[in-house]
């Protein structure tokens, strides 16, 4: 199996290149830390994220409450760990929706061309008529506030890049000889798409998905900050900031720490995404 | 050139129709009876009926859409449910504040982003370059709502140097909102300038210019930067769109009376005519900016210019 060894060699070369990229490694370590903290939150801290203790409100960091307490005396450290679960869930599911819908649209549009291509791409143009965050906000405004609707909205708003990227990958691959050969020996459309077209598009998709994850987490926090996402007392980073804001003159910890959590999560995902782009998709340069 | 512009304008029409369908359908996508949503649970039946008739909610959907679009084309988006003022008047009142804020943010992005990008490209992998590029990445990942609150905490609450909210006319009011809104754009401009400068600096004509005896500074400014800035213009244009989106959060934090904050207030109050009006306003502005950017791009790039002449 000459082909598979070639692929393995390619992959290990990529991983080596990725490990040499200091930014990507640092980013990966931070994001891994957040993910582990989110997964094992109940084992890391004894404090329940929604347990109130009014007499102990707005306290600074201490050995009991590592990051202090919020306006209801809830433990901020515990709320940030549990909030990480929500942020990661929102990020992964919304990017998953975008990837599934956008990817399928791009794949069919590029492969079949003609009417379907026109229809899908005009739909993508309409989605692009508003900047992503505004589109998500408008969708949530019509569906109603709530975390599920935020996931749907951000998922829809993220369709365009996946659809466009997938379509252009298909168009490039379609012209290659081995695809023509595959058509000639009578392979089905589905087989051609899955066996020949998709593997060629997988690297840019990984890059796009990583950067999309960062954007989705940032947007979700922004929507929750505006009161459109997770509702109190759910420990969500954006909503924690919004709820604690009126008390900022007394104690800034309940605002500062959730913000730092968002900031470092998004920054480290972007660092990993940048590194992945340099390693997996060298043709596209830094554009954003 | 004119043919190119005409084609771009014609391409906008289906997009704007699509967005108008979405804006129109918003009321109907919301679960529940729109009239009851707007008037609240305990509203008497006569009032509900009156509102339905006034807004044409008793007509079939396509008829409603055509009527709505017909008025919208004449800039009539109905009246605000709260203030009862025409939506277009409210928009006109609030729009200057948003444009002012976006322009200030773009100014910051260009004034800081371009020099940082150029220096980074001239000295790639230097300490300056590394610090600047990590900083730029941090700028992209900064949650604007949090950054705004932190700036207020430092410069208004602790130091007392700048006002924390409002738009009372003085320059001091716009500084913190403009920095908050401009951070991500500054970061993007710096990254884009760096990567295009790096590309341009490796071109043959740069070597030629250097070898015919021109100074390094002159080559960088006159030969390289001029060409490197063309893609940067695209980014600035796109950023202008993202700035309008970011305005929603920034204006909310700083109580800046623009259309972004107006949209959030209207969503919370279920004031749908205002929400529809702001969405259409944002979409038209965004389309117009993208159009101008594309035309400017075609005009500035000699290859595209000759292609269409």
C-alpha cells in the first residue's frame, strides 16, 4: 500500500511542522487546559456553579474561592469551568451545523453546477448580505432568546465560508484526470465525492473549522452578553459579564475573569488555527 | 469600467430582495401571534384586531410582503411601536452617531495598523514583529463588550480621565468607544499589511529599484507600500461592515446613541418595525460599502482597469 505510507509520511511531516510552530503549541496547550477544566469541572471544584451565598458576595480571590465570588456569592472559578462546557458545546455544535449544511451545499453546488449551483450560491450571497454577528443577532431576534437558538443562529451565519471553500475545492478536483477516470469506470457520484473530492478539501476545512470555532465562541458570548443567549443563572461567560457589570465599582473580578476566559480561549484557538493553516494549507496566506 | 459597475449593481438586487424577505418574515418566524407579542399578553381583543389591520397582518403573506416591500422602497418601514414615530426618522436620527463611531474606529485602525504592519514586514521575525503579531492575534480575539468595560474601569472609574458613556459632543466621549470598536480592525489591518508587504518586498521590481540606487526608505514607501495597500483597502472595506456589527455591542456598553444600540433595544422591546428597519439599513450600507470597495479595487489595480476599459 504505497499510497497509505505516503499519506502517513505527509501527516507526520505536517505534525512535525506544527510542533515547531511555537504559537500553535502554546495555543493547543491552553485550549486543552480549558477543555479538561470544563470536562472535569465537578471533580476540580467542590463549589456548585449556581449555589448562592449572599453573605459572601463580591469577595476577592482567596484560598476558598480561587477567583473570588460574584454578586450572589457564587464561586467564580466554578462558574468559569462550567461555563467552559457551554462555550465549547456551543462552538462545536454551531460549527458542526455550518460544516454539515455549508459543506453539503458547496459539494453539490460545485459538483453538479447549473441550477443547483446558482440557487445555493445566491442563498450564500444573501447570508453574506449582513456581517456574521448581525445576521446571528437577527436570527436569534426572530427565533427568540436561548442557547439552542444561539447555536442555530451562529451555525447558519457560518455557512458561507464552508460552502464557498467546499465548492471551489470541488471545482479544482473535478478537472483532474483521476476523477475523470473514476467517472469513466462508472463510479457513482457519491463515491466520487466521498473518495476523491472530500479528502482533497479536508485540510482547508480543518483550518476553517478551528478559526470558526474561535469566532463562534466569541459570537455566542456576545449574544449572551446582550441577553439573547443563555439565561441566568446558567453559568455562561458572556452572561456572567453582563450580570456582574452593575457591580463593577465594588468588585471587578466577576467581570474580569470570565472576560479573560473568553479572551484566552479565542486567542488560543486562533493561534492553533493560524499554525494549522501554515502547516496544512500553505497556499492561502494570512488574510484576516 | 461602467459595465463592471453596472454588473456589480445588478448583482446586488437579488441579494437585497433575499434580505428583505428575511427581514419581513422575522415577525412571522417568531413563535406566537405577532400582534399579541407586540402588545403583551393581557391586551384586549379590539386592540389586537386594530393592530392586525393597521399592520396588514390579516392579509395573506405574499400580499403582506409586496405591500411591505413597496413601502420599504419608498423608505417607509412603518412606525415604531414604542415611540409611534416613523422608523425612517428614528434611523435618520441615530445613523450619524454610528457612522461617526465607525469612521473614528477606521481612522485608528489605519493610523496604527499600517505602520505596525510595514515595520513588521521590513523586519520579519524580529522582536517587534513577534510582539506585534501576537498582539494582533490578541486584538482579533478580544471580546469587545469586555474590553469596553475594562477600558471604562481603568480610564473612567479608576483614573477619571474619560467619560464612561454618552455622546455629549466632546471628543473625549468618542475615544473609548472608538478604541473598543477599532481594536479588531487595527489587528486585521496590521496582519494584512504585513503579509502583502512581505509579498511585494520579494518582487523583482523592488530589487531593481534598490539596485538603481534608491534609498531603502524610499523604496519601501514609494514602491512597495503603494502596491501593498491595494489588498488592504479590501480589508478596510470589509472591516467597515464588521464595524457596523461590532457597533451593536460597543454602542450598548457606552450608551452611544447609534443604530446598533437602537436595534438591541428594539429586539428586547419586540419593536419589530424598528428591527426590520435597522436590518435593512445595515444590509444596504454593507452592500454599498462592498460595492465601493470593489470599484475602488478595480480602479486602483491597473490590471483590472485595463481589462474593463
